[in-house]
């Protein structure tokens, strides 16, 4: 594994913690040195639940190593005595796995009444997503039992887990949809599921597995082993939700016809709205208003996990009319699927590979079907700086990068910040989720309008005076490049978008004044093109003459 200041995925035992912390009477014990218990504060800070994380660290100290002492059996007995779990999941952390201890034998020596599962979450072969998905699939195979189907139409919702992205409100949305359809929710797993619930999974008529990252393999197993059909699509956006609803009803009625059960009818769409009377989403109307019509001239860059990257790209393009400047994912094992889903959405590239092209070595950026595939946030920041999109939809890392680049950004995928774990109802799925995403896009890209209007028209006679009559902002730089970006470029944190490893030319006051006359919506591009021209010509100071020469050379 690679150590870095920021990582898109947590470690393998972070993934184990997500599953254990999701389930009832399941506890994770990490065999780890002191300091590798950082996952506990992460869950405590972000999860926003009254319960303490269902994770314990069996600390391995330097003295223990020197004396050949292992404290894991004692820790397992203490966990059982205090918490009485049905299952204890044991895994080694990144450091202790190097000791190559036989944890199966060690755990057996604890002689606990609770069942103990030693999970091989090797951090050198997997990270958070693969670890969590692998563990949940293993639990599904271990506990699911053959049984009759429920009498009424029912579904399992598979994939929501602790620290998932908006999963709690996604669940509220999915529950509302099932209630409107008259469909019973049999089991939700892993979030809130017990081992007895896991055994009841095959009783459902249908599995709903909307997240590509977690639950899909378990649903495939249930389909192969017990014949339970699965709906794998994520209903992100209005039209995808309509198609998802029709497919859901069709699949349930197929099962109903086979078992002679009751049919499921699709009610009027107003039944899915919050008030039960109006349209279920305002996006189709709002996207055609004057407020949103201007979005057809904007473009966006999207980066994240597989599920949300695909869903957001299609939503922005198909329902808000935005162009897609580019997209990417940090999940290399899902890059082929993401690229296939986004064929026709991404701009063509000269060296575009097929969606099934081999990727480069770990840690190196690659392009799969025009899709950026990397787990280094610096690569993503450089691509954003190069493209200069109107909007970025990414993770909390892109939000930080875009702050330096003065580009609007919304978080649409993990990793997240605490502000993405809100108490209110903000789903990403369904009709309600479409409204949430559209609102987020609209407010994020328009809140800076005041700044642009002031740039274009000045203070319009509304001068503010302080400091002895000096206008606020009088001593600030006249150019559009934000000081934060200049500092980032100077410090090497971010490359200059057009002149990497080169000193940015200085603008004279006269040239600055002329640049201010350029319309704000193209001023940044003009500035970058002129700076590129000046650098290529070896000019250190951009004067009015240089600006005019650049304009002629660039055909302006």
C-alpha cells in the first residue's frame, strides 16, 4: 500500500470497521499497534449516531513483540464479557500483518462463546472498498439459508453501510418508494442487520443493490445460489428513477406470476412526491427555466467512485443540459465499467483507449476510454487546472483543490467531510435525490454571481468606505487569478494550468485595466492565453502592446 497525506480510500481494516459498525451484535477487533486505532475517531466524528463504534483495538506494543506476548485472546474475552456479541471479526492492521501470525490459532485459544471470524484483509492486496465488499459477501455466504419466499412482494436493500455516502437518507427514500408501491422491505444489510437477518435474505422476492462498491457481489451470490433476482441500477436522476421503477415493478410481477402471488401496480407519479399531490421532482420543470437555461453553456468535471461518477455525469448532461469536460474514478477495478457506461458522454481524446484497455501500474494515472483513472489527488487537481471547468463534482479532496483554483465544487462521492454527514434529509437516489443534486449544482455555481457582477460593473455607485476613505478591496490584485491559487502555484502544491514550471508574467497596470474590459465569462481564458503567449515569447512584463500582440497572434 502507499502512504500519503490524502487517500481516496481508507485502509483494509477501515473497510472491516464499516461492516462491523453497521450490523447488530457484531464487533470488530483489530490486531494493531497503538496508533493504528485511528478508525475509531473517524467513525465517532462522522457517523453522527449515539452509539460508540463497534470496534476494539488489541494493541501490540514494542515490549509485547520483544517478549513474544500476544494480547489478542485476552482482548476477545474482554469484548465478549462486556458486549456479548454474536460474532467477533478479527483482522490484522497494515503493520501487524507483517508479523505473519496465525490469527486463527490465536483466536481459537481465546475459547469464547461468541463466534469468531478471522478475516484476511490484506492491506497490500486491497483497500477499503474491496475489503468491505469482500467481508459482506463472505458473511452472506456464511449465514444465508434456504427458505420460502414471503407471502407478499418483498425486497432486500443490499449495500447501505456505516459511513456510506448519504446512505441513511437514501434508505429513507427507498423505504418511501417501497411503501408507496405496497412492497415489504424484508432485510436491509449490512446496515442494521443481525446474523438472523442475514439468514432471512433468501426470503425476499427481489434484491435491490444500487451501489456498485458494496453489495453487488452478495446479490450475485444470492441470485446464483437461491434464484433471487437482483436490480443493480442506481436510480440517480428523474429519468433513471422512472426506468428503475418500471423495471422494479416488472421484476416483482415476474416473481409473483411464478409463485402465484399478488401483483404490484405502479401508482400515479404524484404518489411518490413528498406531499402526495404534486410532481415527484421539480427538475424537469426547473431545468427549462431561465435560471437553468444558462447551464447549457457550462461544463463540468466529475470524479469519484463508480456509482456516483456515472450517475452524476448522466444527470448533469441528460437532465441539466451541461457539457462534460471530463470524468474519472479512483477505483481502478471499476474503471472499465465506468468507461462503458459513459461512452458518448466524455469528450474524445487523441489517445483514447478502449474501455477494456489495461491500466498502468498502481499509483500512476491512466486513461480508460477517455476516463481519468488515478488514486492520486494531485493528478486530479492538475487535470482540473488544465480543463478549467465551470463546475467540479468530486470528493472532499477536489473541494480543497478547487478552493485553490477558485472553481465551484460539490461533493458527490466519498471520501467526505463532516458537512457531508448532515442530520437533514438529503438523499442522492430517487426523485428526492434529483432535487437535492439539482439544488446543489445550482446554488454552488451561482453563489459567485455577485463577484462576477462586481468585476463587470464595479460597485454600481454602492461604494463602501473605511480606513480613511479607502475603498474595500482597493489594494487587492486586479486580476481574476485568486491569491490562494497564486500561493498554491508558488508553493508547488498545484501546477500552473498553462505554464508549468515557468514564472507567471507580471501585468502592468495599463494591461490590467484593459483586461478588466473583457467580459467576465471569458476573462480567465483570455488571461491564461495571454500569459501563455508572453511566456512563449520570453516576455516577463505584460503591457498593453504585448496584450494587443497576443490578441493578433491568437486571432482575437
